[in-house]
C-alpha cells in the first residue's frame, strides 16, 4: 500500500485549524494525501526579528518533521495560512481612542480606521506589523521551495484579510469567540463543504500567489480578501498528480 503524503498547514490559531483541516480533508479525500497542522505566527514573532524569512520557513518545517519523526520526502506541500492583520493599513487610518471591552486596539470597518488605546501601544503595534510585513515579502512568490534534509519542499503563503472571520463573516470577532464561531460555521456547512470553500473563492483577488499579494497591497484594507482560492487550485494539482 502506498504511504500517504502529507500537506502541512501552518496556521495562526485554533479557528484556522477548525476550518481548514476538514476543508483539506474534503479536497484530498480521493487521494493518498493527509493534511496535518502546526500552529504559530512565525512572521510576527520577535524571536525571529533578526532571522531571514527563508530561515524562518525552513526552521518551522524542520521542527515539524523532527517532532513527528518524518522525512522531508513525506511532505508533498506546506501551506502557511496567515491573517494579514493591519500590515497594509495606512498610517492616517490609525486613531487614538478607547476601544470597547478594554481591548488595546480594534478595527472599525464602518468608520474605516483602527482605534488604538494609546500612543505607546500604537508604536508597538506598528512595529510588530511592520516586521510581519517585512518578513512576508520575500516568501510571497510562486513556486517557493525550502531545502530540508536533502529535499526541496514546496511551500506557499496564503492569507485572509484582515482575519479569517473578516473573510467568512465580514466582521471582526473577539479572540475568545473565534473557535466557537468556526465550529458553528463548520456545522452549518457540514453537508456542503464545497459551498464553504466558495466563501473563500468569492474573496479572491488574483489567479496566483504573487499577484494576489501584489493586489492586496492596493486594496482597501477594510474590505475582506483572500487567496485561499490559490491553495484550492494547488491542492487540486497535487491530487491530480498523485492519481496519475
């Protein structure tokens, strides 16, 4: 029997895992491909501030392989699924005020600004988002690979903007509700996962990874966008290749 190949999803939060693992299982159900998941937002982690983007990617993949006692050849693809957050919000769209529920900041999609509690927090937030933006830039191209354990492992970086829930619900959901909201959405679409995927496809901005990131930069940040359609196409390509 053929050994299953693995698509690794590296996601930022539990709600991403809740939605995307079943969706990838749906897309790969007729192939010997198994989705696995790993958490973290390495591009916004200050521990990586002095590291190159490609080293960050390689170390994340290498850690997964080591923890799961896998070989590089076991991985057929790696998909980073990230929240864009406010990395493309113009400076003029930040305001100082009092966000609701004692939050440090909040997106106001109707007023089209990001309200931040105080100037010091704004400086720290801007620093974090600037670092994330800078780390993402070198790895948001088509046909990226990472050389690990004598294998060239292909990977891509996919986004939901501003967040997963901004794409699925057109609103910003508090962190403590995200997983519940994702569970409810999955229950709603359980018998039609193809329909759930269409939510992401409807938010597409371009036909490939690089063009999608370039287009995102000039889109209005307060509107929801995603390039998960590019991941759907990539998985379909991998499934087709496995079936030949």
